[in-house]
C-alpha cells in the first residue's frame, strides 16, 4: 500500500467529495477537524506520510492486505465475506427496553462486553439536533442511550483516537463498514510505529447500503418535522418507498427519492454491505420487526456471542435460507456497483503512472468473482 500524507488526503478525498466523515483522521493531530458532520483540514501540514492518509477508508484500500491480516486468507470477493456462523438474533426481552433500531442485539452485546470486562470502553454514536455525535461509554447502563441508527455520516472513529489519548487500550467500537475498514487499516500499523498497540478489542459492524450527508439531512428533517427531537428513523422494506422520521411530536414520511438525493458520493464506491472486517456484523432481519441478522466472523465474536447467549442477554435462532440468499444477492450487487463505478472513475487498481490514485485495490480473481456475478450464486 502506497503511503502518502495530509496533502494527498485533502486532494484525493476531501476535494474530490469522497469523504464519508468517518472520523479516522480526526484527533490524531491538530490539523483535521470535524464540525456538524463535515471534515476539514484547518491548516496545511507538510508531512509526507501520515496516519490520517493511511487509515482513511477512501484512500487506497488494499482488500487483499486487509483480508490476509483479518482471516489469514486473501480477498475472494464473496458477497458477505468470511464468517463462522450466521443467526437471526435479538436482545433478550428481560433487558431494559430501549429505543433500539431493530432487535437491540448491538446494544445488548456492547453492554455485555463492558459488564464482562472484554472491553474497557465502548465507542458509540448518539445524536444532537439530527447530527450524529460519537461518545465513549464506560458504564454498561450508558450504552442504551446511544441506541438507534443515525443514517448519516458519523465521525465515530474520532472517539477512538480520543480514547487512545485517555488511556483506553481495549475499546469496543460500533460502526458502519467504512468505519470497520479504517479500523482494519489501523490494525495493519501502516506507518510502522514501534510503539503501536491496536486499541480495539471488539468491533461490531453494522450493515450499510448508504449514508446521508448529515447537514443536508438535518435541514430536511427540520423542514419536515420542525424543531422536535428526532427519536428514530425507520426505513420500511420495499415497496414502501418512504423513510419515516419519528420525533417527540409524531412521525413524518419522506419519499425515498428525496432521501437518496442526500446520499454521500463516497458511498457509490463502497464495496462492503455487511462490515466484513468486524468481529460480528449486525443488520435488520428483512421483513421481521424486532429482530436482527447476526454474522459471527472471528473467535472474539464467537466467544462474545456464545457467552451472551449463555448469560441470557441475547437470543439466537436459525436464519432462514431465503433471508441469507437475499442478503448475499444485495451484498453482491453492492460490490459489483462499487467496483464498476470505481473502474469508470479511474480509481480501481491504478498504476503509479496513471493520473489518479486508486481508492480500491482488488486482486484479479476477486474482481472476476464480483463482476461476473458469480458471488451472487453462493
Ligand atoms: C448509516 C447506516 C446504514 C444502515 N443500512 C442498513 C442496511 O442497508 N441494511 C440493514 O440491514 N441494516 C442497516 N443498518 C443497520 C441497522 O440500521 C441497525 O443498526 C442494525 O440492525 C442494528 O440494530 P440494533 O437494534 O441491534 O441496534 P441498536 O441496539 O439500536 O444500536 C445501534 C448502534 O448503532 C450505532 N450507530 C448508530 N448510528 C451510527 C452511525 N451513523 N455510525 C456508526 N454507528 C452508529 C450506535 O452507537 C448504537 O450502538 C444501517 C445502519 C446505519 C448506521
Ligand atoms: S473518510 Fe474519514 S479518514 Fe477519510 S478524510 Fe473523511 S473523515 Fe477523514
Ligand atoms: S455505504 Fe459504505 S462508505 Fe457509505 S456509509 Fe455505508 S459503509 Fe460507509
């Protein structure tokens, strides 16, 4: 992986409009900052290489290198990545009822991880006035206050960098696939710091098809719902064609076409729907309210889920075959769309003499697997 610095990060990602506001470049130094969902470089920095560039999920992401470090095997392009088990899951009903997005599995696992000492802090994403705001929870009781999905770019990883400064060494992080990609790049220690200790002991990835520009969404929500606080945003399955914004004062429906116009440009070249580099990945269970799809990928994830089930914190059931097939189809289609777009834009597997640096580096077999549609059939 080629290493560059803040000048290239600013030119290739911020100026090209590809930033997804993940926060990985924030609080590493004084130069990058986030404000109301937007990332900016405040002052020029002349460093030739930097962690900001190396961690960013929209600079060159070498999927083979990440995959080898993650599972020991190269990147195959299989739709939902490598996994050990997949379930339908939800939080145990005896847990305190919260404002969970779906089955509350994410909050239940994070609470349990804090209680059982697997992690020393949980990095989560809340919101203020419709803008996502990351935070660090150290008490299990604090986890539920972050529940529900903010369908906008969130600078969650700035809180991981803050957590390092505060001395946390075993953080748990909940995030979208781009957050998980940045964490996977951190784990590679690309700048070869001798004192590097990866500060994340548990990663819970969320399924993600797209995220919205936070400021534009906050403006739309304020226009439709007034000043009332947003409690939850729901996206009913097709053919509903709407997004429901639930506020303290009631609910408003917005046509999905209006929402799609606010999707971040960087999402169009994102090949990962199911957070392939997380210990466990969680999404909605299509068509079944109050349940999640739970993918267990690593030994850490396997231990956590088994212990959470044994302790009565979550319930798991067999995932219907048809749900898995539907998920794989959607994930394969997202991969193909992203690689085709990156290729069209000259951002896939470029060589140093080409005028654009790659955003994605994918080996030939995986590329063939994805673009031929073979992945969809698995
Ligand atoms: C931008 C986005 C797009 C999504 N797209 C899909 C999709 O296409 N298909 C699908 O099945 N599921 C999608 N999800 C996941 C889904 O909405 C739920 O988060 C998931 O099913 C977990 O539900 P839960 O009840 O267990 O979560 P909860 O227990 O309610 O916990 C939600 C957790 O999400 C974290 N969080 C909320 N917003 C963000 C954010 N913007 N960035 C990082 N972390 C956040 C909070 O810290 C909280 O811990 C998406 C989520 C997000 C944030
Ligand atoms: S995508 Fe993340 S790391 Fe890259 S510039 Fe934006 S906030 Fe920084
Ligand atoms: S689609 Fe990809 S880039 Fe966009 S928010 Fe989701 S994970 Fe991040």
